[in-house]
């Protein structure tokens, strides 16, 4: 059983034809696991902010050996919303 969540070296962005939003920075991270954390209205203000997703041990949790979450709130600009409505979708690449 793997004890790490690895998302290293991936480019995080939202794409709508030629428009990109870089969402690779400023993720929130916390160790543990509870269903409340999945809610969009959950208050994650006390979670640690990290620059790049990687090993939990390298992001301030040296004794990590269980479950962990990373969160990112993304605001979709109206230009992408309009494009999505026009073409029926927008492309999210993680």
C-alpha cells in the first residue's frame, strides 16, 4: 500500500482553446481524512499553504504516514464561462 499522494511534475491548468489559468501554486494541504473536507463550503483557513504539490513529508508533515488532502479553490473567469456555454464545455487538465 502506498502511503504517499504523489502529484509531482504535473502542470495544473484550465484550458479553453488558447486561454490558460495556472493553478499550480498556492494549494492548501492537511493530513487526516474526514468527509467534511470534501464540502465546497468547508473552512480550510487553518490549512497549510504550499507552493507545489509533492510529498507531504517535504511540505511540513515529516511524520506523515496516513491520509492527506490538498485543496484548491479556482475562480472561473466569465470569459471561460462564456466560451463553455458557447461550445458546451471547458477542458480541465490536472
